[in-house]
C-alpha cells in the first residue's frame, strides 16, 4: 500500500537539529512494516509505502507520538 500525508512541520532536509521532521523520518524508515518513505519538502508531504499490519491510522498515531500531525491526502 502507499499513502501520502501532509506534514506541516516537514522542513530542514538533511538537518539533525531535532526541531524538524528528521526524527519522524528516521522513526518511519526504521519500522519493519514500512518499505519506503519519500519526502517532498517543498509540498510538505510524505509518501509512505507500507505493508500490513501497518495502516494509515497507525501511521498517524506514530506521527503524533513523535510530535507531528499527519493528514492523509491520498491512499492507494
């Protein structure tokens, strides 16, 4: 499955300051059910490819745990 989320705090490509989305990106990339995470910093979106048992609700919850609100835009 693949979903696209709007993340308002998606900034600082390559940054390690901890104030941007790098902690979210690292956490998502390390999750065993997530295959690929593609950020678009200009549009402030994340495209996430994943397999079950991961789902959109779990992704949004994970984002909240990291301090980021994620809004579902597209789901394939």
